[in-house]
C-alpha cells in the first residue's frame, strides 16, 4: 500500500514533489489537448488570468463523472494497476466518488490554478509542504508557497469537484477564482508578517482562518466533511480541533462526528453547511489563547 504523504520521510517526499513539479508541463499540455478535442479555445480558457478560472471550471464540471467500477472498498490503493498521477496515490487512501478520467482532468485543472497563482505573485513556486505545527494538514504534499505562506490547491480543487458531483450547483463557476483571490492576497503578504500570524500574533484570528475551515459534502447522503487548514491548526492547536468530535453532536444538526486520517472531520445528520461552518469556527476560538 502506498505510504500517505504525512508519513513519508522528508527526503522521499522531496523526490515525489520534484517529480510532481517536473510533470506539470505535461499535465497542462494534456488539459489543453482535452479542450481542443472538446471544441474549446484553449488560448481563451488558459490565458493565465484569474478571470479565466470561471469559464474553465464551468467547462470542467460538465466533464466530471462518478466512479462506477465498484472497486473502491476492495483495492489496496485508488485505481490500483491503472495510470494516475503519482502524488494522488500518496494523497488519497480510497476514491469512492471520482472516476479515473475525472482524476486526470482535475490534475490538469489544479496545475493551471497553480500557474495562475504563480503569474499573479512573484516568487511563488510549487514545493513540499512543511510547518512547525505537528499535525500540519499539508505536510509533505505539493503546495504553492512563498515565504512562510503555503496553500494546498489540490484538496480545494478536488473538494470542489466532489461537492459538485454530490450536489450539482454546490460549486459555483466562480469557486476556483474565489479560492485564488484569497490565496493571492495571502501569498502577496507572506513576507510581511506571515510568520507572526502563523506562530502566535495576539489579537483576533485573521480572516484567512475562515477560509481554512472548509465544509463540503461527503460520500453518503447525510454526510458532511470539515477540513482544517494550516492557519486554523497553527492558531488553536490540534487538541482544540480534535475536541470538535465531542462538542459537535447535538449542535448545527449534527448527530455524529468522527475524525478520519487525523485531518478531516466527518459529520452526519440533518446539517445546514453554513450553520455548521459558523459553529465550528466559533468553537475553535471559544477558549483558545492566541497569544
């Protein structure tokens, strides 16, 4: 079985991320070829602008498909024996929802998202995620970084895709542009205080923390997934995050809550996602000391 990113030795993770970076030109070329085959104008949809992410995501969503081979619960790794991006095997323990073709498509989309961010912010590059926080959500994964700031494009793009398949309309055409707008703001500010913000600045939590608590649809009909990014974890600590498994049931329509892979909280019940996100953020900072 493939070793998850957060369990890899740094040297091995460095090698995987180096191969990820080396494969980005081909991933982008494959995305361009798909657009041409589908009768789209790749020069218009891949012009490098933040605005281009809106029509690109509208197009991409039309080509997402559910997995239908019935093998997700029996295979040792996702799509065993088939060609998928190397990084994906280390990042995904089991793929119950996305088809193999959708995974390959999204590899190209997240590559282009990275290119848009790189054009918008000088000095940004793909690199191995690292942070002094012990339970860092992006540890060893390919991230887009500058200075002390890092963003994980992969989980956000794949999360938006899964949400769309589970509930069409839940991922608007402008969702990727919204992600990138926030990332660009954070990365541009990376050299002006990000270390303080991540490692103990006093005062209220920054707005970026709210972007790091992401609520999306789960696999089952009554299931929701809460993902915690590095800002939230760094500011409140892993113990406060894990406490949510005990405090959430009985609130925001949640009947059960369990952590999966230490980084993702899976909840079930008659949940309103907006209410769930507000409750989670409020609970995270209820008695946390940011100083």
